[in-house]
C-alpha cells in the first residue's frame, strides 16, 4: 500500500493505505475517546462535520477503491461483508462482521468461505440488499474500466484470472455462488485463512445491477451505509453526504453516525488545513482531516499550547520505511556488503530526518511493532542508536573492500519525510563513517516509483516503504518476499527478487491457518528468518499526529488505520 492519507494505497499504505499510516494508538494526551476543549464531552447526534483534506476523493466507486479496512469516508457509504473493529488501539486491529452475521465460515482447508447476510439490510432507496448484489459488486470490479481496487480476488478466486467483468462477460464468476438472497459462497484457488480481512475491501460492497451506471456510478453510488452521496463535484474535490434514512443501527454495531451531514472539502494545502483546524473558527471548529499530518515545525508549535495539544490524535499504522537492495546489482550481490550497511546505519539521524521521535520510531524489524502482525523483536545487525561503523568496516574487509567502496542511493525528491532527500542524506552521512561513499540520485515522484518497481530499471540501493492492506503479516511479507510474486513485466515490489523455496512454503503454510493469532506468531518468526538474509534494512515506522477542531468529540484511533475513524466522530 502506498500511504495512509489516501487510505493506504499500494506502492506500498496506504491507503491506505494509507494511506498510507506501529505500537499502541492513543486518542491524545489523556488517552480517552471523548475529546474537546471543555463543556459536555458526551457525543451527541446532529450537526455537520467538515472534513478538510489535501487529496480529493477522486474514486468513489467501490470497485476502484483500494483501501485498508474499507477506508475512512468511503466506509460511511459502503458497507462490506466484514469490517474493521471501530475501537482505539490494538482492539481496532480485529476484523468483525458488517453486512454478514459473522466473519465467515471456512471449510476444512480454508478454500471455501460461506457468509450469511443479516436480516433487514436496505439501500438508500429502501430496497433490500441481497447476496446477488455483493456478487455483482465483486464482478464489476474486474472490469478494465473500473480497475484500481485490491488485486487479490483475481488471484484467489477460482477461474478469475482472465475474467473481464460483467459488461463483457455476462456469465459472471462461477467461483461465487448465491444459493439464496442471504447466502454467498466463495471458492478459492488455495487456502486463505485471512479471507475475512479481504472481505473488508470495498469490492465486497453490494451494488444493485439495475442502478449500475458504469464509470459514472461514482457520481452517485447507491448507499448501503449510514450516509448517502448528495453531491460529488470536481472529481471528488467537494463531496456532501447526508443521512441514509434506511440505514439501521440495529444491523450496524460499528458505525456511530452521529453528524447529520458530512461536508468534505479537498484540494487544500496541508499547512492551510492545519492552520484552519488550529484556529477552529466558524465551521472549522467542527472539522477534522483524514489525510493531513502535523509536520515537525507545526508539531513543535502545537506541543507548546496546552489547548491545541489536547486536540492532537496520535496513531500507528502498519507501515515500514526501509532501505531496499537489489542483489542482482554489484556490490549488493555480496551479503557481507548488505550486512555492513545494516550495521552502519544511524537510526537516530534517520528518525530526526523523518521529523523526530514524535513522528517516527526506529525499526530493526520489517514487521511493525503490533501484535496483530505477529511482531517478534529482533536486531540481527545491532548498530545501536548511532550505527556501528567498526563492525561495518570489518565486514567490508571480509567482502573484499578493505579501503571502502562507493555506491549510489536512489531516493524520491518529494518532501515526504519517508523516501526523501533528508532521509537519504542521513544515510549518506552515517555510511561515510564506515568508509562507504554514497552518491545520491534523486528522482521526481512518478519517475521514482516507476524506476524502483520495474525489474529492468530497479537500482541496487534505494529507499522504499510498505504499508499493510490489513493488519497481518501476510499482506506485509508476501508481496515483498514471496518469489512467486516477482513481476517481470509490471509493478514489482519484491525488490530483492527473493525466491527462497523455504520462505514460499512457509507463506503457504501460514495462509492455511484460520486461527489468526497462531498465524501471527508464524509471521513474526518468518520475518526474523527473512531478516537474516539482509535484503532490506528497516529504518523506522511512522507515527501519525493529527489535529481536530475544538468542537470534535469521540475521537477513536485504531491500530488498523492509525488515524481518526470518521464513523465514530461527533460534533458539539
């Protein structure tokens, strides 16, 4: 996933994953769910919530969205078979039923999953939601003109690899059965114990076939959630949501839906958003952001103001920033060179370059520090806080470079505090102490992404980041380290082009587990096993700090998204 601000989208979020957005999440200095600057902190129904964002909601079609846990604003309109638990901290990393009565019933080897819909589910026009609508919603996500959503279904569903969607193939997907209006059955190519997590994606939102308008559907998607779209202008720059009167809280234990209206205004500069939230004048007093963090300078100002500090929400999302190696490029084909760099890295300077310890936490593991991922603490190449230059020099000598070496580090020119020049410079300075001269190659954002994700152009040494599609080790480790996911002609994320039979086999074995706690422990152990090969150098996990307006109540931040859950927010 790419970044949590765009609801954890893949580059990795990112979107967002997120979006995209490790450790326990908090709701602010007092660690409580109700937040405000005084007066009644009890959440009440009514009022208008304003959302101030930098990125417009350009995709409002459930087929095209690539979100973590159903996204933030989209999850107000689209309900799915399952959803994320809307609680603060680690409890929010659990998957729970949404349209379905449970999180799914697998057969013995987790290749068949069955769901039953709750009774009384309705769209915004009062018509009943059926299992056939969910099947159709999934099928239309395969249409080329509606691409962009999570890619798993094409790989997981039997016979889905070449399916082109219902506009071209009226026959539909035989892998999805709907024996009656409330039952839906999925047949998979291989065991997938984490199917309940996938069922939180918006591709599992019901779409009534009679109301499908193809590429124009995003202008007025039919709501199954507590709010309906009444206005969507300038390609998602202005979106207005009002109550769906046919939504029933009795069928939805997760979304609180306190405000009467949600007014989303996007295309704003991040500094302007934080200034408006800080001042909290007029409608901005009842405003939040779902995609804009406080930067280092802004955070310093906020920290010195008691009232503002009380309005900062802190969250952690499964996201890792790291150094990636391409072992097919010399000298990174030599494990001792990779180990030397691992020892030489000064994580303190990297954290400072990322905004300081309030905005970044040093990492020595690829998996984020969260129970749901199966995090197992390890430090295979202990560099201490500021790097171990002596050990790095020793390894370089063993590798045949007693006088050091010169390498090129590719980074993004975007000022994103993740893969940007500041991080690259911190690494350059640290490696110099170990006798490694680092030349910096900065690329513009689009060129950078295209270059590092193409096996034909991938550099030997570059900055990268990855965010989780859901809070588990599976979507974190498999895309980066499963040899069968190396893409020769397209976007490749296995930068080390690692194709280790034992790693691949363990991924398959864990995927068979439907006991997610047991699976998590195995993911943690696998993370350490992969780490021994030194094909990446974990640097840091980001921390998200976001302001809310002074009249905002009931701020909930879970470890699933790491940011405020808009479905829980109330206005004064």
